[in-house]
C-alpha cells in the first residue's frame, strides 16, 4: 500500500494550520506547536492517519465501491477534478446540490434530464424546436452539466465521501453522516475532527498540500482497483478451467 512520507508532507506545506485564534480545541491532539500565531500540525500523526485512511479506501475500492470526492473551494477544484477523473470516481467541485445524497432520487432525475437533452440532439428532435426553445434547452443543459456532469455515471449512492475542508462542505458531511456513509476528510486546525470517520489532519487551503495528500490517496485507490481487476480475471480463469473440466467429463 502507498505510504505517506513525512518529508514529502513537510515540503508540500501540509503542516501549516490556521491562526491560533481560529482553532478548534478538538484538533489539539493533532497540533505539534504554535509558531508566529499559527498552529503547526503534527505531521507524524498526519502520516499515521493518512495511512489509516488509505488502507480503508484501498479495501473499499478493491470491492468495487465508489468514492465521491467533494471540494468546492478555488484552491482544491482543479486538483480534485484531476485526481478523481484519473480514478474514474464521481466528484463535486461546483456548488453542493442540497439533497445530493439524502434526496438522491431527485438528483438522478436531473441527470436523466441532461441525458434526455443529449438524446434529443442526437435523434433530431432538438432541431424541431423554435430558436427560443433551443436556447432555453441549451442553457438548461449547460447548467446541469456544470453542477452534475461529474456525477452523471453515479447510478447509486457512493460507499464513501472524501471531503476537502469539512467546515466549508459541512452540508455534504451532514448528509453523508445521516445516511451512514463513511466520511474521509482533510481536516485543518479550525475544524472539528469528530465530524468525520477518517481524519487526515493538515492544510486544506493550499493546492500543493491538497495535491500531496490526494496523490497518496489516489495511489491507494489505484491499488484497490488493480486488486479488483486481478480478482475478476482470476475468477474468470477459474470459471474457464471449471467449464473445460466439465466438458471433458461429459465427453467421457
């Protein structure tokens, strides 16, 4: 399994927390010291918690489970979209659609609407509309794509949610917890670690820090996916051998 390296975490600035006056006392166990009015995260503890999270994510993905990545802050959007896309995982980097998890049926209807518009364009129905109607439909499609395009293939609720900045994405965290979906989160010194199941203490404000953590997380997920693929191939091979054995037995 991919392991977190304290030196790499340090170079990426994962240790930089918030100003001491903005801290959440529940983060005390993960704070190493205070320097120039800033809390410094204990990276040895970050490495341990990151490894713990990676182990759980690898196990989930080796079972074919999906992880929904959530990050709507400017510094995290591109980083999360890049990693999630490479992993073929759903992600939300625009505004969190209220009820995304707790009212998933409605969200799926919106995604189906988006797909039906695409179908209209393919079968020629779109061209039969007036210019004004086509403009309205195009505007609706663009809006749906912006908010839901990255989850178009998510046909069921995710098995886990990975959040960057649990304070900003508190609605996503609340919805996941309500449904019993485990939450993995990069948790800065101004947040309450008790809100998530898998805490990764660290800087959730810098792109470099977020990218560093997600690189380690991505490796773990890739290993889980590879294991899943290997298990499937092994199963197919076993079925093939079994079928050939049965055929030989019948021939006799």
